[in-house]
C-alpha cells in the first residue's frame, strides 16, 4: 500500500516488493493517487491499482438501461462459468465497449505500508475489511497510528526506502531478479541525487553493488545535453569552452593601439559623411568685384584719353642720328 502522493522512492520500493512476491503470493499494489509521467520508467508501474481489494468481481453496463434487460442466467460449460444477459424483445444487447469490470472487497491477510509518516497517509486503514489484517510498515522513520493498531515495523535510518526494501528481500530469501534490482536501484539513485546525499554510507554502496551484480540497470532521468537543445547563440554549460591564454601588453602600447584604432574607425566615418553631404556646383573663378562707381570712372577716363591725342602728335618730327652720309 502506497501513501497519498507518493515519492519516486516509495513507488520504486513498492513495485520492487510486488515483483519479488508475485510468483509466490497473491499480491496487489494499491495507491489512491494516479501515477504520473515521472513514474513511467519504473518496471510494472501499470500494475498499480486505485481500487483496493480484489475479492469480488463487479460487471457494469455503461450507458445501458437496466429496464432493457429481461433476465440474467448462468451455467457451467466444460468447467467454465458462463454468464448470459438476455435483453427484452426488439432491444439490442449491451456492446463490448459498454462492459466495465472492477473489483471490490478486501480479502488481504497482510498489509505492507511503504513510507508515510502517519495514518492520514493511508486512509484505507480505516475500512472494516482491514480490521483483522496484519500490518507491516517499511520506511526510513517510524509511523504513528492514531487508532493504536498493532503493526510490525521495519523502519530504520537509511538513505532511502528502496535501500531498506532491498535489504529485507535479501534477508528473507525472496526472489531478486533484474526487474526488482532495477527498480530498487533507480529509487536509491533518485532519492540520494546520485549518491551525493549525506545519508549515503558504506551500507548503501554495499546494497547498490549487490543490486548491480543481480542485473540492476542504471536508468538516467536526465536528458543528455545536445546543441539542438539550446537556442541559437547559446553555449551549453555541458560543453567546455576552448582555453585562450592571456596576452600581456604594456600599458602605453595599449593606449596607442586604442587611440589608433579609434582614429582608424573615425576616418572612414568622416569620409563617408563627406561623400554623403551634397556639394554645390563649382563655377569658374571670377575676378574680384569692384564698386559700380569706380568702374564708371575708369571707363570715362579711357574714353577721354582716346579723344585727346598726345601733345607732340601735331609737332614736326625731326630725326636725330649720329651717322653722317
């Protein structure tokens, strides 16, 4: 019997004990809480039932009116029981999809509680069918029962309930195969966080070694790191980065390199800005401009000079020379 909202270790321990007893005893694993995805890697998890007891078989017809049944009869044919359901005239019989089978009633003589701290974790103990049943508890701490029921306790300090269960199976001489060892090994590793919990001791490693010798397999619950598990640009922590030795440069050299890099960076930017800036159209050089009044006076003086000939223009011309002929 598993407690309400069981831990992984408790489910692994219960399934390990169930697989070890099923060949010799009529045994059932019961839990009030449905199993979730985290327990799927345990062997035999589909054998966990939410219905306590299997003493009586109940047959139900889902979405079928009881008034449509004429009668029910049974007979024994070749030593096999046969149940016949006869519907009324012009009424179809129940379909296969409408048949629902379940069990009720508890005929257990021994109830083994896995883990838990008090009676509220096992509400089924309050049923009348378990009044005369022997109660056994397996856990890493004692349990307190408010009803003052007598029980046998195998609780003791350990790294996990699976460790205690493995020890009990060995001491009792019960069957220990690969499936049992694998479940118990997973329970120990899950609870101790891969043997890093302070509760792990030499006894724990002895139990683990025996489980692995029996054929227990280590089933990891962690997804291996792969580059596809990370977004673009992310560096997985599981992959070491290449080592880059540090380089030493004098402080003055670093300053000059930084300044030159800044100048080199600024020059292309300035050149690009100059290229993008619109330039005005270039015109041929013009002579320096002068005031309009001065220009008018110069023109008048030139005209007067042209109208008045030189003073020696009307005088006779006398040739003077040094040679005599």
